[in-house]
C-alpha cells in the first residue's frame, strides 16, 4: 500500500481541501496520515475521520513586529525535528501540503528525508508559509494561471482546488423544497461569507422589489444579520448561515452572488455555476480576493463587481446580464482543466512517487 502524509492547518481553508482529497486517495490505494499542530482546529476535523493524527510544534512567522517573533522561530525549529522524526517513523511515499505555518517544517523535513512534497497554493500569490516551503517542494499546485509567474520554472501545476464530494452531490429538488420555492423562476443564491457582508446585504434587500418578479432569492446573510421585517416575503428566504443544506442550495441555484475567497469560487467553478463576485475591498484584506475575482473574470468564469460600486441598481444590472449570458459562463467553466483538481492531484502524487523511486 502507498503511504501519503497530509499536512495543513490554522484555518478551515487549509484543511477541507485535504479532507476532499481523502476518498480519492483511499480509492487509489493510499494509506493516509496527517500532521498538524498540537491543538489546532485541524486536529478535531481530522480525528473525527479516524485518520491517524500527529501534532508538532508550530510557530507563526510574521512580517510585522510582534514579541512572539523572538520565540516562534524556536517553535518552528522544534517542529522541524519532530516532523523529521515522524517521517522516519511513518515512512510516507509522498507528502501533500495545503498550507498554513505548521506545514513549513513538514515540507522541509520531507526534503531532508528525500520524500517528494507537493504543495497547494489557493490564492493568486503565495502566502509567506508557502513561500518558505516552495524551495523544498517537488511541485506546486495552484488555482489561477497567473500564479505560475510567481513560482519556480518547472514546478507549477494548474490544478484548481479539491472540492468536497458532498458539494457535488446536492439535490436541486430538495433545495427548492427547503426554501419553499418552485421550478418556474430561476434561483439566485447570495453568500456574503460566514460573517455576512453589510454592503451586499443592503444592496440585495433594496433590489428585492425589482428582482423578485423574475427571480427567487436565497440570502445567506451572516450570523445575526437576518432582517426580521421582511421575513416571509414570497420568493425570498434568509439564513444566518447554512451547513448541511449548502449542497442542496448550491444545486438549486442558477446564479450565485458571493465574496471571492479562493475555496468558494473554486467550488462554483467545479459546479459550473454562473456567479457575480464582490471581493473584500483592499482596506479590509491583503487584496487576494480582488486578484482572485479579476482572474476569474478574465477567464470568463465570473462577473466582477467591486464593493465600492455595489448599489441595488448595479447589482440588478449584473444579475440580469449574467443570467442572460449564463450559457457562455457555463461553457467557459466546463472548458478548463482546473475544475478536476482531485484527479490531477492524485495522479501527481503517483507521478512524484515514481519519479523519486527512479532517482533511488
């Protein structure tokens, strides 16, 4: 049996793609182990799946001044020696890293032990953890064609992001039933992120009188952001957040309005859902969502609407334009290789093992 060591942690975005890969890896004959931090949020997610989990010391490397900058490098060094010890114990054939600072010592230890490591970078430009790990990597998978310009020659692989299988298995009819909607009007799904987005929420609610005669609207508006004054409006339903229902709501959506986080937009790509992206503005982020959305617009996957231009009128115009041209967006999404990330990554793991065996 082939052995793979997965690593990634710190945020759900560094863990869920690894979880999405697991069924295909098992089907391809891989025995899976996982390295994360001692008590990071990834530990609970992985242990729930009965995957062997090993914690190592992890420190964050910051670009800004913080007193922890004097102690965290020692945690990283400690993590490197712990990861190296685990490499010898587990003897994996290949390592796959989804990012987060806990992965830096793991990828470096893999190189030291002559084990191929494959990295995945979600955003347009590599974050600091991946920048440190890339020199030790066999290949670097990425979501956007432009990212290849930031990577060493010969290492870049345009893969897209692994998508959870359950998201691809939603039931349109069930989604309509959950919302009390019918088959007669198209459905818009609005997702503002886990905390919601005030500008998006306000524009959607102002546009309801114009949109509802033609569309049905599912509005995931963020915890505590439900507007009780318009509850029960025919053709419009609000959720503060969704979990189990998400796959069915995605299945019944004909058009999506969303922020531009890399994992979310790769899910829309895999599902071939026409979408309007309203990225987090530069003052509220490092600007990665703006770059993500611009790339998807350039490739013909998405309609980009900057937050500073969001009004009920501009949103209505965007909705009508995207819905009218929805087949063009769908065909563009179907034509890209980056919508089949799981197969690409599993084949790359097999290739890495073969390549390193030849060297030995």
